[in-house]
C-alpha cells in the first residue's frame, strides 16, 4: 500500500476508504479557534476530520466543514468525518439520541465514522459490558440506516473488545488509541489488527513534550525535517493512522508534508522505545475518573 498524499487511503473492513492522516480537534476551543483550524486544514488538502461530543466543538467543526463544501466545490463524499459517543450517553436509548444530536450539531446527513470514546465510564463502571452492548446496538441500527458509514472504538483494550464481540453483529472497524514515540502500544495494535481493525493514533506528538527530546532533535537534523513531521511519518510507517492537531496554519501545512521521505527501520525502533519523556501516559480506561 503506497501512501503518497493526504488523499491516500487505508481500507476499512467494510471496504470504505479513510484518508491516511486525520486532522485532530481535541483541545480546539469551540468558536473561532476550532472553526478556523478545521477550515484551514480542509483548505490545505486534509480530507479527514476527527472530533467528539466531549470536545464540545462539534458545531464549529460542522460549520467549517459545511462552509468549506459550499465555497470549494469539493463534494461531501470526498470528506471523512468522525465523532464519538461521550461517556454519559452509553446505553441503547441514550446512544440513539447522542447520534442524532451530533448529526444535528454538525449539520450533516451522515457521519463517516462513529466511535465509542471510552469503554468503561465512571457512570457505568458496574455495568460497562451491558451499556457498551446497548450502545453498539444503537450504532448498528444507525449504520444500517446509512446515518453512520463505519463503526469503531476508542481507548478499548483487549478485554473490552472481547466483551463487545460477544453481542456485536457488525464488527468494529477502528480502534483509536494513543500512539506516539515511546508509547507504541504494540500488543494492542497487533490484537486490534488481528480482528481487522485499523489503528488510529491520537496525540501522535505526545502532546508536545516530544520536542524537548534530544534523540528526536538529532533525528530532526538527520532527516532535515521537523520533529512533528518525524512523529507523523513514524506513525504511518507503523501502519497507524495519525491524528495530528494544530491551530496554526503553518504547522497544519507542515504536518502534512510527510510523504517524500522515509525513516530507517533502526530509527523507527529508536522512536518506539524512547524513554524519559514527560508525555501524558496512556490512561487506564478502567480507572479513568470520568
């Protein structure tokens, strides 16, 4: 599979194509910040936008998408839009309502991908298997109705996936987890892929702390590329779909310029095994306080 531009794609279990780099919007504030960032990303060639109900910016993200479509001549089917179910809305009926709420906020007829954001919310900690099954049923119905074009998970570990598969009729197509230098989550990635899921990696830059790494600074000099570009390229070479986020246009553009160089395998191993970085660690979803 050759990835050579922002419109290059991975193929999901159901045959749908997903652009190989997604534009992340976590921590992009609702209003002008999220709107301008998403519009800038789309204007500069991104075709895959990732948001979530929990980010509280779906309206601004949706407005940017619709304004871009109206002004650019690009067709809706050329874009890939993802949002996610928040923790308080698990269970069949609440999920049905949450899907409709996200569609309405974003002013979209359908979503290309819908994810359960976390597997074991505090609110449902004593019944997470049951509420996940109910949520998935509601998602399957929306999928069959054409409101959702693909279904997936986020932050699910193996035991959460195994529990879901006991009742799921439609197999999950994506597992979106934290993948960044020093945190490759190799076993979970391999398990997810063994079930046919594409792995998406959020926080591919380690929430910014990666820039202080001397090893990464040395690689930046070696390849003549920014540390961010090296992180994103590394994700792609791991077969992982990265979701870089920025609100600065020059960085949004720079983060997409990763298709004309390749990291040596020894450097990929070095990046995967980086230590001593003060980056946010993978949160245990069974202990998360939300």
